C-alpha cells in the first residue's frame, strides 16, 4: 500500500487516475513525489490540487487532483495544468 509522508495517510488511486498515470507516463514514485513535495492548493470541500514543475519533463505542470480525508484519494492526474487564482 502506498503512503504519503506529508499527510501521514494511505494513498488510494481511482481507476481513472491509474489510466491517466499510464497516459502521462507517470509511475507511483513520481505521483508520491508530487503529493509529498508539490504545491498544495485547496479546491474546496476536502478537494485539493497538488502540483509540481519537473524540469526534465516537457508536459509541465503535473497535477494530482485528490480528496484528502482519512486517505489521500487520487481522482486524476493532469499535465499542462495551470493553477487558477
């Protein structure tokens, strides 16, 4: 089972997130790096965007959309993401 050091919680992936990870050539280690060291932006009602620029990738910003409660539930993975103010 995956675990987030940042939140001290297990990390669970939806099937949609698994498909998007494969499409965006992302492994679980990279996803956990974004969760644990990326910028956290509150999207409201327990939903968050966690994103990070990775200089060796051309499809930045990479973003993990998640619900954080008693687990970090990853809903999807996005690339070429732009934070809204």
